[in-house]
C-alpha cells in the first residue's frame, strides 16, 4: 500500500531554514511525481509546485520561487522541501502528495508537517 | 494564476443534497477536463474524491458526483451523512505544468 510519511513539526526563528521530508513507500518512487501543498492556519490549500521524481526537475508555482527548493534522494525514496529565510507568513502545514498515474490529480497525501516561524 | 472561486460555506440536512460550485477561467477549468475535488476533515490531510471532472477513485461512495459546464465545475453530495461534514476543495490543471486550487467550501450537515 502507498504511504507518504512526513517529518515532524518544527519551530523555527525568522531568518532560519527548514527542511521537510516526505518518505514514500509501497510504489515505484521514480514513476510518480511529488507535489507540495501549503495550508496556512485556517486557510485553504495552495499548490506550491512539483518535482519530477524521474529527472529531479522541479516546477515552482508563482509565489514559491527563490526561497523554496524541492529536492530528492531516490536512494531512500524521499522528497524534500527546503525553505530558507523563513518569515512569519511561512507558518503553515506543508503537505507532500503523489500525482496519480493519470498525472492530473493527487491521489495520496502525506500527513502534513506543521512549520511554525516565531521569535 | 488566481485561485478558483468557491462559496465559503454550504449546508444541507441529512439525507438531502448539496452542490458546491468552482468557478475558474478559460485558462483552467474552461479549457481542461482535469478538475479534481478533495475532502478534508479537520486536522487531516485532504482526500481525493473526484478526478477528471466526474470520475470517482475506488472506494469513494457514489453519493459524490462531479460535473462541469464552461468554466464552472460542480460537486454534488447526495444523501448527506454526518461524516460528510468537512471542507471541500476543487483543483484544476492550468496548463504549462501548473495547477490551481479553489479557496475551499465548508459543508455543514444540519
């Protein structure tokens, strides 16, 4: 069965960096892309972008360029989201989600990782 | 690209139906039949319930149905049950390897 297990909650100070991991199992990791979705407290879902797990090529949505980096370690079937120069507005739950084999929807989701940015 | 437009809330009595709209543009919903819907219970991850406008993943009850007309997609939940109370989000492919979500609709079962 497909599982995406994310790293635990993190508390960071403004200006610091954070790296969220998303460990995939139960399927061929390099056959399905991984998407990242942000949900600020009490707010809706926001698509951040995706990474091609076969080539490692990332695509970032508007508003998520510069400080956000998607990466992979295929040897451990894990995707990563790194955010640098953290701001209070980055406080959110971050989800990784697998795109389905038809590519256009997200069929499996991680449990979410709460990143809190506070001094 | 801008978020798709959903009503912030909707409600219906148990056993009744509720329909949620999702309005996009000719750049997303109006062009692509790649609209999906997600259900999110409080504190939980979203769950895919409709893809490609009207298809249901295995295990999703047929009480959930989707449709599209022009740049507006809709999700109908028939025979409302208590466990249907949740937030619902639409999403659409927007071309050029980009996707967009709607703002979400909270469904209350009266």
